[in-house]
C-alpha cells in the first residue's frame, strides 16, 4: 500500500470504501479529505457540528457517515454536501 504523505496534520481517523476511496480526518477533527487509490485528493470539506471521531462509507460508497464527540451523526455525499444530521438526545 502506498503512503499518503501529503497531509499536513496527523491522521485521527481513516476509512476505506469498497470503491478504493479513502476518507481521512485530520487531527483537529474538523476536516474530511477524500483520496483515490493513487493518492490523488478528490475533495476536502469542513465539518462544523463538533470534532469528528469516526467515519465510514455506506455499502455503495455514495454516503459518508461521521460520528462526533457530542453524539451527533452526520451524513455527507462525496462532494461534501451534508445530507442529514442526527443529534443525540
């Protein structure tokens, strides 16, 4: 596996899709970056609800779910558009 060395921050979280897309969360927990298997960055988008602690892809890789420190779960498309947010009660 090739290393992704273009990140300026340490990686806090990483997940892989079935389509060989890689999602990373920087150590500040507020930015998601998507890479393809050749290490080319596909997109980058901010996360504003609270610090991201986990990421995962839907089975078809069209939705990225993020878990947050405050209990919120957010759903994004690969372009960074937030589709839905569920807040803990």
